[in-house]
C-alpha cells in the first residue's frame, strides 16, 4: 500500500514533465510558466495621461517609462518616479533600468517650478527650476500674490525665449534676466515700479516698452543688449549710468518724461543716429553719447543747456546739437 502511495506521489510530482529518450540522451521539457511582474504608474496629483502598466519577466531588465508628454501639474515640473508618493522610497529616472523581480507602483515626482520667500503674505520668486523656453510667472502661488522677481532668478537661462510677467509684480531684482541671450520677448506690466541694475544685460531683447509706473531705470539695466533696436520709456524720470552701454543695434529711443540722464547712458550705441532730449531733463551726466559713432543730431527741447548738465555731456564724436527743437 505504501509502495503504491509513493508511486502515486512520484507520478504527481513529475506530471508537468515530459520525459523523452532520444538517441540515448535524456531530455526533460518542463511545462512551467515564467514568473511575471507588473509595474504600474501613478500621477501623484498630476493630471493627464500616465504611462501604461509594464510587464517585467523574471530576471529580465525593464526600462522605466518616460512621462507620456501630457502628464503635468500646475506650477510644478516632473522629476521622475519613486516607489513612495512622498519621495521617501527608491527614485527611478525615466529611461533607467528596473531589475527587481517584484511588482511595484511608481509615483510621479513633482518639484515646484519656482522657489519663493514670503513677506507679509506676499511672495518673491527666488529661483526658477523649470526647463521650458516660454515661461509664464504665475500671479499667485498657493493663493498668495507674487509681487517680486528676485535677484538672479533667470540668470544665464540661455534657452528661454519669452517671459510673461503678471500684473501683480511690482519689482524686478538685480541681474534677474542677466545673459538670457535668447530672450526676445517680454512684457513688463503696468504696476512695476522698480527695475534693478543689470536686469536685462546681455539679453536678446529686440524692443521693449517700460511702463509709466517705472520711476527709475537703474545702472546697466540694458547694458550690452546688442539686438535691442527700439525702446520706449513711458514714465521713468531717471536713467542710470551705462543703462544702454554698448547697445549697438539701438536706433530709436523715446523718453518723454526723463529728468535725469546718468553718465555714459548711451555710450557705444553705434547705430543711434539722432535722439530727442525733452525739456524735462534737468540733470545730465558726462559722456552720455561717448562712442555713439553714428550720432549726428542731438535735438534738445530746451532753448539752451541747463546749468546742471555736465560740461562734457555730449563729448565724443562730432555731433550737432539743436536747441529749442
């Protein structure tokens, strides 16, 4: 009886196998289904289409799916995937290898596009973490108004081509768009009162309008903007030292309310052929048109040089100054 039971157990054990003896060689074929594992993806509060689940076979290497392209989260940028929704687990970059023989859910990881600091319920943007070429600064973040763009926020972001600034912003810090060499389009909204120094230096701007709310253009604000051809300054009363130094493409300047022009404000503006200085201008620094080699006519609305104009205000190349224009 025990022999029959043992024989039956052996038969049950070897039932999935087909044993074939060919040419004196024992070949064993095992009818076993390979183990598989499922990798699923979770948007983690994002919106859009998540990647389809992936099937990984035993001991195989699977490539982690990329963002499908329309998975997004407002004011956040996609960083990759993690085994925990709060990012405390194992991180997987898109396109990386997954080698574990186990099923897993991977959660999208998001980081804020903008870092901010808060002061009295208002936000200043202190850093930009995005990668897009067209940037829109939000009017609010977490229901708090964005009122300031801090120093160096977009500095050296050469991939950026356009920036939209919301009406809530009142100040733009020093070097905010410094060396954004491909930045060709920006609108400064009415309400901005302060534009710091070197803000647009070495940017790719071709024209710009400074709204009437801006009181002062600080030193080197547009220094070395070689593509800048036209600028309209609607309300500012003061232009700082070297504000447009080496803007070699500048041809048109409108500044109807200016009171003060800083030293070398238009130095090396080699394409500027003529300019109108309104009679509102009371103070002019030295060498404001130095090396403006194409400038032939300076038209002044005042009947004569005001006493607070520097004696070397128009020193440089040969120009004709027309008074009472």
